[in-house]
């Protein structure tokens, strides 16, 4: 199942950015949804583990649940179109949700997203 970026735009206040192949991704207080392209990088505060993500996937999101899973660098493997979402947008969503649903969302993030 591929997530449509329209869903993301309707759920969160976000911005679309473009990054050319070979350029670094601007990391910060936000996470990304990949509209088109592929990214690679390293994550992990203690031990750097390689990761790659492609169209329809999120990255820089898992660090909200586990600070040891922070993305420390990311580079565009192809030309990229990314939706950038501030962490506060997700926090608002989780605070406005039933605590059991919030726990489920956090569990899903920790198990299957970079």
C-alpha cells in the first residue's frame, strides 16, 4: 500500500521542497515524506546504521519515539521531492487522539519507519 501525499497534506501543515541528486537533506526539527525519489543516510546517536528510503516512505520520524534513532545525515540518491513536516504537527495530532490510538501510532512508527 502506497501512501498518497494528498493524505499527508490534509493531515499536517507541511511544505514541499526539492533536493537535487547528490545534495544533503536539510535535517532539523522536522520529518519527511518522499513524494518522488530516493534518499540514503545514516541514523543512530551511538552507532551509525545505514538506511535508505524511497517514494511513499517517511524518514526522520522514528527519532521522535527513540532519540537513539536520530538521522545524522541524509543525501539525495536521485532528484527528490519531499514533503517536510514539523515535529510539532505530529505532536498536535497525537495529543488530540485517544491515548490507545496514540500508543498504536507510536508503536507503528518505532517498528517500521526510519
